[in-house]
C-alpha cells in the first residue's frame, strides 16, 4: 500500500488539468505494480474525472456546458457566491478508482485523469492511495 498527496495549482475559476503524468510518477516512485488506485479530491468545489485528452475542445465543451447548466449567478442562497461550484463538484465527483496493471493506469487510448477546478484560482490537494492486489 502506498499513498501520497499531490498539489495542483489552478489559474482560472473553472479549469480542467490533466494530472495523469503526476499520478503515473507516484506509481513509479512507489513501485506500484498491480492493484487499485483511488484518486480523491478533499474539496467541496473541485472534482476529478476521466475523459478525452486528445482534443482540447472537449475540456472547453464540458466546462462551457456545466456553466450553462449551472450558472454562477443563479438564485442561490449560499452567501459565499460559489453554489454553482459546489453543484458542479457534486455532479462530477470527488473521487475515481482506476485499475493499475504492470505499473500503469488502465485507461483507454484517448483517456486521461483530470483535476476539475470550479472555484479557482486556488492551490488544491489530490490524495492518492494505491492498494496492491
């Protein structure tokens, strides 16, 4: 079993950052071969997801549609003004679990793991926990 915390710095209110290489580095540094990896974001206005990495317009489309679906200036009661960020985080998810085989994350050809910022810019944490099996 190995665990670590990644730091992710964001530069926009809404942003998707590919963290696949950072996660692969964690696996290599810790000699993780075969098992399950959980990626967890301990923030109520951020998330993690798996999606296409080949065409950058996919990230833009996801963020644009989420902002249309959940506008920042809707009639929310939360006083901090970031209810849209909380809802986006809930819809996308604070965690994912992936299979690791031979030291590599099992992903499709065009897939990557993305940290999703919905209330930036900020410095965020991403927890990684690998369980051998």
